[in-house]
């Protein structure tokens, strides 16, 4: 591979040199040139850093803040990328994009999310939020609450993330910002026929009318992103029925097989935001907003399948040569007399998100009243299908898949020649299936507050909130009508760098399959769900919640002249839930069933900030609270299968969902020292501890079914444990350095987390092997170097996390150990005129590869890559 010209060290050395280039117009004066200006205007990177620190310092909670540098100008493509850079946070990667957030050693199911303070529906099966659905044009900032207070919507144990949209009346005049980028995906050049170039468009319009009493904002985005991936999956090993293939007299554990999938699809994402603010007087403010987003994914995928190397009871031992082993596992070999099949597959995934709300704020004498109603919906339509082409003659496969290494393989026969494959084509890895997920969430909220002078109590706050949620998933699956005869001329060769060639339908999958398998082959119209669809794959959950809170804001002095502030409060939550599904007993006809439960939880909280000096430079922050995270919606269903021994000897076994699940609870303590030693500078040391009870994990538990003894394999509330850690933050603008170095800034953070909570990795129901909890990163951190001078801005960012368990599929028990990763990005921009800016950036600059490892077997791995992404763009601001 050629040397990377964008090595982070080279970019770091070039930043000050770039800044010395003459700018066509200096619209962002140097902050330190105060002798030439009466008022110093701070904008760009430095403005966002300063605004974020000011907000963080003034908050009564422990928070992290993302502040937009300018209208429509978050530092990243989506808010997910920005969130993943914050202290204590990281993100799981989906299709090369930061997506779901991991916080302080806890996975997405512990992360609450709101939009303008409102909980919203999700296109994921549980409750997790795909933050890449929020582009920079639609979000003006975000606040990450690391400690709880009574006024915050319940649902986040690790953190609650509130995304904020633009406030049009906060701007003094009409403002329009338009962005256009051209992106280049490096992996696309390695996959024949893949898309390499992509457009990204976005813009925002803000205006004020009626003597600045009416404000309007409109924002849009469109991103036609290539969905590219080169991935290899090891199927695991023949551990008990293998044989000696190295000749040393010991049994060698041979792999069952592997597959290599190459995606060359697209992910078209678009969003639209509309917001109106009406403030006829200082006593009334009405806000209405609508947000809609779509993601249309189409992924043609080519797959090589090698499943004939398991060597059951040694029948293939004589065909093995050039064998390499590691710990008794065969990690490489040449095996003769096997086939390498070729699959043409296609995955479609269309997601939609909608959120709308109306908010009114009123001042009535000494009272501040806030009324809010909102509705949000989300949907996800998916379809999977694939056909297989089998080779006519066996050959020999050579592969190498070292532990924690990159897999390579080759085949003795030309795998890109259609003439080497049978014309008898079958559906494979079926059945074809269509799935439809729908989520709706309505909320109503009323808050009241008033300032008081009751000793150290400065304000009282009260609130009521109600929500109604309904989430469901339905699946229909089917097989094509037998095999089809497809002529060799219908296929074409596809070359992929570093892999044996593939073959694919020359006219495209969507045209070829109906042509050879019938017009209805790819349609779910008129088809009925199978028993498996109804019992194992379809579900519904309904939930109604009500909450009330009372909170007192505190402000006083202690220990003589030291001041303190904070809040103390109590939130009470009552929830009723019902799960629906189908029950199947001894392979009988499915019948509908439902069940549910209700619960009430009390969530006290206390936040205190002690100012250790008169200038509030040094702060000691303390938080203690009780928090909750509701059960994932997809496992709250009532569907299950039942096996009853007709002879009455063995106990009944039941597996499925659990509508009786209660929320996970946490008692948590935070203690942090913060020193704000300059306007753009902070050093912080924090400790956190969470004791989690009623932890939700899979288990096999004893119970009864129809009055007889039974064992249930399902998600249950069980003993939890603790999560603890330390968080370090340092950031500084080096304004006291000599020019041009005085325009440099640094942001660095590191978090260490540990936990004794265990997941159960074995889903058989017989025995369970404990593994580390979902989301536990022992360490994660980031380093961002920025530079801003004479209209030139630059960032170099690196974010690292250690290995952690995650569930990257819809099966919440299918854990994978996501390997350690370091994601590097670099961005530079130059203001050419007061209106026009040019930008250049590179994401995943080091071409970080991803490794998934079976938590129970370190040799059972998958690895894949997405490649680097480059962009060149313009921003035009009126």
C-alpha cells in the first residue's frame, strides 16, 4: 500500500505554515491583536470552544457541550462524529460512520436521548438512537448530561444527550448558509463497479419578521454516500470432531469455513428542519418545530463462501498442506478438493424519522410556565435476498487468518470466469425476508418555576410529563420457486483488489432475479408470514409513562467566603407496559398472547458546585442520584416457543421475550475538580461510580408453565454490579506563545472505566459463560489539535478506544468483541472572502481496520475495512 501523504504528524507540522499564507479577506481577526481593535470578534473554532466551556462552567450539572462554530457549522458531518470526541464518549461504527454512542463503559441501551428536551422514536429495534441521522445543518449544538437532575427526562444511566436545533430569534439578522462538498471514497477504486465519488449538500436559512417578534429557520441536507465494505467472517472451529493435520500427533481444530463479502452500495440520507419562534412580548414565547430524516440504503453484495474445510472426524486430513496453527487452532492452510461458491446478495434498508413539537413559555406574575406537546415516529423497512452460483469442478483453497490479523485467501481456479460455475442457480442463505419496524411516541409536558428567596433556595421548579409509545416489528419470509437455469452469458467478472475475482449478474440483481425466478420473486405482496416469522421474528410492545418532579435550585455560601450552587430534587415515574406476540406449543399452530406489568420508581438527585475561590476559577463538583434505563422494547414482547415432554419426564422449556421486565436502576456518585484557568482553557479530574441493579441479561431460570415445572430462557432482571472510573480533561488555547504559534489550541481527554457486571454469552439455555458487559471500554480518549488564524482553520483529531463488547446485529445477545481502534481525521479551511469559505478534509486517515472477536474464542474473528474518505467543499454565507 502506498505511503499515506496525510500522516497526522506531517499535518501537525504544516498547520502554522498554512496560516502564514495571505488571506483574500480577513473576516476573523486574530484574537490577540487587541491593539488594533476596540472589540475583539471571536469566531470559528475558538468561538465554539469558548462557548462550550462557558456553558459547561455555568451549568449546575456535570455536562459536556458541543457548540456550533457558526450557523449550520458543526465541526463534523453528523452530530454522531462530534459526540464521539467528547470526554467519556465513543461510538460504534456502522457502514464507516459513527452511529450509536457508548458512554463511560456502558452501551447504547444505557444512553438516553432527547431532541430539544423531548424523547423521540427510534428506527432501532430497542431504544438506541442512530445519531448519524442528525446532520450538522439541522443541529446547532448538544448537551451531554453526565449527572442527573430531577428536571431531566428519565431513561439514561450512562448519560442523557440533548440535541438542540437552531433558535432563529437568537440571530440579529437574516442569515443564509449553503454548503456543497464532493467526497472521494478510496475503497471504491478497489472494487470494480463501486461508487467512488459522492455529493453532500446542505443549507440553512434564518430570518426575522414583525419587528423581530417572529423568527423562522429552514435547514436541509442531502448526502449520497457510497456504502463500501470489504469483510471476512470466520465461521468458528471444529473443536470436538477434528483430527491431526500437522503430523505432530495432536488434534488440530479446523475452521468450519469462512466468507468474504464485498459491498458496493449506496446510502442516500436526507433531512429537513423547519422551526418558527413567535415572541410578541417578554411574557410570551411560542415555538413550533418539525424535523424529518430519511436514509435509503441499497447494498448489492458479492460473497465468496468456503464451507468445506471442517475436516469432520479427519475425513479431509490428507487434503491439508502448508498448515499454520496457533494455540491448537488452524489459522492457515491449503486444502484441495473443495469448492468456493459465489453469492450475489442484496440488502435494502429504508429508515425514516419524524419529530414535531409545539412549545409555549409564559410569564404570569412571578411564575414561569412551560407547556409542550410532541409527536415522533420512526420506521425501518428491510429486505434481504441472495442467490448462489456453485463451481463446476473442485479446486484448492489457500487461506491465512492469523489471530488479530487481516485475512487473505486464494483459489486455484479462476473465480471470476462465469464458465467455471454451474448454470443451475439457487436461492441461498434464505429465505428471502421483508421486515417492517414502526415506532411512535407521543409526549405531553407542563413545567412551572418561580424565583424565591428562601435562604439558599433561589428557585423552585415543578413538572408533569406523560408519554405513550407503541413499537412493533413484523416479518414475512419466503423462498423462490426452485432453481433456475441462468446462462453463463448473464454473468460478468468483478475484480476486487486483494481478493479473488467475483461474478455477478451483468444486468443487475433486481432485473435478473425476476427474469429467471419469476416476477414475484422479490415481492412480499400476497405472501403470508411463516410460523417462524410469527413466533420468533414478529413482536409488539406498548408503554405508557407518567412522571412528576420537584426541584429546588440552590445558591449560597459555605466555609466563610466560598460560594456554592446546585440543585436538589425528586422525580417520580410510573410506567405500564404490555408485550404482544405469538405462542407455539410443541410445533402446534401459533396463538396470540399478551402480558405486561407496571412499576413506580423514585429518582432523587443532588448536584453541588463549590467555588474554591472568589473568581470561580477552581470548582469542585459533586453529584449523587438515582437513575433508570427502561428495558429494550424488542425483548419486552410476549412471543415464545414451548416444548412439553409428552412422557412427562423432562421439564417444559420456554424461550422468547419477557414482558415482565422492570427497568435497570443505578445509584451513582460523581466527584470532579475543574480549573478554568483561561477563557479557552480547562483542566479537569473526575471520578464516577455507578451501582446498577435489576440488570437485564439472558438467563435460564426455573418457573412454571400451566402449573408444571419449566425452565425459561429469556432476558431477565438479575444481579448487576458496579461501573467505576476516572475521567481526565485538558484543553488550552496557547495565546501566550509567540506568533504564529499563539493561534494553536489543544483538547485532550482520557477515561478509564471498569465494571464487574457480566453478560451471558451462551444463548443455548443450558449453560452460560460470563463475558464483560456491553459497552465496557477499559480506556478511551481523544486528542484534537486546532489552529485558527487570519481566516485559516485546521483540526487534527485522533480518538482511541480499547476493545469492548457490542451487539452489532438485531440480536441483543449476539455479542462481538469490537477490537481496539484509533480513528484519525484532519480538516482545513480557508476564508476566501467574507462570504466564501473553502474546505478540505480526510476521515479515517490511517485506514483503521475493524476486528470482531467471539468473546468466548479469541481465534474466532471477523475483520473488515471501510477505507479513507476525502472531501473538498465550499460554504457560502449571505
